[in-house]
C-alpha cells in the first residue's frame, strides 16, 4: 500500500466522522485487538480533531485463557502508545471503571455467539454512559455486511435483516449513545493492507477459524464455494442487492415515522393501542414498521419475536370481527386484542 492509499483509507474514516458532525464530542472504538478493530482505532486516532478524546472499549470474554488476556494487554499498550483512554471489562464482572447499569454475570450461561454479543453491547452501553461518550465505533467491514446478509437470509429474515447493518444507529432504543460503523465500505483486504503499510501489529484470534460457529462457516467455507461458482465479484453483487434492500427498508421506515408523527400514539411499558380505521388502508410493510416502532417505544424486547409471531398479528388484523373480541398471545407476555374499532398491545399481567 502506498502512502496515498494510507491517506485514502484514513480519509474514508474521517469522512464518516464528518457525517456524524463529530466536532469535539467524545468517541470510542470497540477494540478487540484483532486486525479490523486495530485498523479502525489507529485510523480514528490519526485523523481525529485535536479537541477530541478517544477511548478504546475492550471486553474480555475470558473464553481463550491466556490468549484473551494477551489481547487485553495488547489493546492497553496500544492505547498508551496512541495517548488514548483504555476501558476494559471482563466476563467475571471486573473492570477498570465503575460501570452503570451493567448486568454483572451476564456471561454465566455461555450459550453462544448471540450471548457474547449481548455481553459486549451491554458493556459498551454502560461504559459510554459512564464516560459521556456519544459514539461507539464498531469495525464491521463490507465483508461483514455480506456475511450478515447470508446469515440473516438463512435465518428467514425479512427486508430489515437482509438490508444489513446501518452506518449509524442508537445502541438501544431511546438511548443517545450511537453505534457507528466507519468501515462498511472498506474490505477486509483494505484493512490488512493498511496495517501492513503502517507496520502495525495486531492479535490473531484462533477462534475465528472455528467453522462450528455459523459466521465462521459462512466466511471460510460457504463464501469461497459461492465465489467458485459465481466468480470473484459475487461479494460486490451481494452488496448491490443489500443496498437496494436498504433503500426499500429506509423508505418504509420513513413512511412509518411520518404516519406516527401525524397520528400520535401513546406508548408506555404497559402497551399501546391503534384505531383500526386509521390502519386498515396501510400496506402491511408500513404497518409492520409502525407496530415494531411502537413495540420498541414500549421498551419491549424483540429478540424472541419472529416472522411467525408477526404473521399471527397480521392475521388477527385481517380477521373480520362482528362485535366480538379476538386475541393472540406473543412472547414476553404481550397480549394483542382486537375489537370492532381498536387493536390493543398490552402486557398480559396488565390486562
């Protein structure tokens, strides 16, 4: 990689932060010590404004013994070299700062990738709130977008899941902390070339080649097979499809937000309700987005809600009623009831 290429890499990172109107806000990079997060951390440190304060958030899952501790030590040393703040938490609940609202002991079940991700994000949110950080940057690349698309496709995801990761999104609904992904337009090879050009070391996580984990199987087995059948540019074609789906998702969400703005809906942890005569003319994708936004505004979890649950809600809405009430029960004790004029979403124990 030439010096010009190094500048191009860092220019893309800087452009992402300009999009977020970074200014003098505090930011952090979720840094595992691997090549992607190290490249993002170093590039952000090199192109950040003088009045910014950069943190590295490192979560030690303690799954790989001495290797996990090596990664933590490496990120700590990198922070000292770059003159940045280092914040760490471990799965046993220990950390180097007093975290707020962080569920200590979350890792006890050790049930897999989804739980590990939940652990990390719980730490990122608490660390950001404790330190006053506005942005937590994640080192997802274009390759990760492709793998996410395929992973969600096999899980039966809809447009939202197939549209992939957003460049910016709240870390939690109603929370001011924002997850930022500055490298979504850069490839994994771009990252490796950048690190090589800077002679920058990084850690290698041997678990990333364990194809018993779904994403690793997609990366190491499935994608090479697909490329052998469809050619080397298949990733670019998949990204083009994802971009088209992303535009559709964004349009649907904009329509849903506009409808909510013109039809204020009162939401609370107890639930919400909608007038049927105001919703029956809406296309299902828009109505689904409205219901999902209201669900989130109630601070109800979506993890257990799948396509079949939402289809049950759709069937309930489309069922003709003759004055009698009908209902369907959803995960997390949510009861959906419908009468001749209204549909009600409420916690079962609040009814």
